[in-house]
């Protein structure tokens, strides 16, 4: 269903994966007719070439990695602003925040809250004897190995706080993390009038991906 909707839109989408051992000329990897770049990274720094190239050309980037903003948040966001290209978050929490902030005045936002499952060791005080297999056994999400390990240590959530700071131009002091083991609430936004907005969905990446690639509109799937 989503593929049909995307095809009818006439947009060209390129998926760039900067994987282990992969080297390429970023100026050649993105076809000139592409309108949205989906940037997937397996290593921390190889996002830079295709992301900068795309934004420099005014191409929207569906950001499927957080390292881009952890490492180069100021550079990436300023370049996007200068060229008018959009940064479209694919992380479930940041996609949720973007949906919640749609139509809201930035000054009306008091704080944003990212949720975290707590990982496989939530509530466990003694970590002696744990194995790699234990750390890779995430209770709610099926992810790649590195991000699953980062989730077990909660390092991944720290990265997501930095990502949110740059995506939504909000001070880190107004970003909080809430442990939510069920992973059905992906983010909360507290408004200055005391109300709280929540985005809820099953722990599945289909919705964040389609929301980014359909240019912030909803599609029946």
C-alpha cells in the first residue's frame, strides 16, 4: 500500500547505506533527480558525505541514523536551513515528536519527553555474568546489533536526546527521558498551559518510515 502511494506521488527516493568497509564518492551516489535521501548508517561517521551532499543540493533527508546530528548537529541543521531542505526524522521517538509539534507554536512547548523501554536489564541491579546474547535480547524492539547493545546500556537514549536537541531546536535542559517498558507511547510534549500531548503506536518502524517518506502526511497501511 505504501509503495503504491509513493509511486503515485512521482517522487524519487534514494537509499544510501554507508556500511562497514563501504567507500564511495558521495557526489556520485545520489542521482540528480532524487527528491528525498534516506540515509542509513552502520558506522558512526560515514553518514557525512551523502547527508551534506543532499542538503547542499536542497534534497530532503529522511534521517534514519542519529549519528548525523550527534556528531554534526549544528553543521547539518544550519545547512538544511540555508538550502531549505527538510530533515525528516525516522527514529520512532523523533517522528512522534514531529507529529505532535505539527501546527504548534515553538514558544508554547514547555518540554519534550522521549520514552525508553529500559532495555533487557531494566530493574536489574547485579549485572555480573551477563552475556552478549543477554544484551542483544531486547524486550520490545527488533534492531541491529550495535543499536541493541547501545539500548541495553541506555547510550542510545543519550544519543536520541542530542538528536532531539538539534532537530527541534530545544535546549537539552527541556528534554527528558521516561522509562516505558511497553514501548507504545513514543514521545510526550508538555505545553506551557499544562496540557500533555502523546503519540502512541505499536513498537514498529513502519509508521515512522512512511511518515517521513510521505512528507509528513498520513497514509492508510
